[in-house]
């Protein structure tokens, strides 16, 4: 008797982390023309400001990085200006127009 059920595809934790990182990298790429891409590797992507800060170096803006058990997403402007969180969509990925 034939089994008409679709085959289950096993998704590993590594596949899940890779998919999450890819989605976050795409969000960061939206802003790559406004910032300097400091790192763009398969497991790490980061942006810096174009203009230097008071100490003469560019400021870190945002990053996504695959860790051993999770994917980190760093967005320091939200710590410095918490009111910016009010302008994020419920999904937290794209600014509300």
C-alpha cells in the first residue's frame, strides 16, 4: 500500500540558524548604501557609520552573527534611543512608514 503522505524534511538547528541569519543579513543589506559594510561573511555581517565619531573612528551600527546555539542581532541605536522601537513593525524587522 502506497503512502500518500508528503515526506517529512528534517530541519536541523544549523539550517534554522542559517535561515535566520540570511533573513537578518537581508535586512542589513537594505541599509548598505547608507552605511559602510565592515564585515560580510557567511556567518557574520556588520555595518558602520560612514562618518567618523569624536574619536575619529567609525561607529558600529548593526550586525548579525551566527553563534554556536543562536543567531545574534545587534542594533545599538535602540539602546541609545529607545523611542526608535516605537517605529518598528510588530515583526521588528522593517520600519513602519
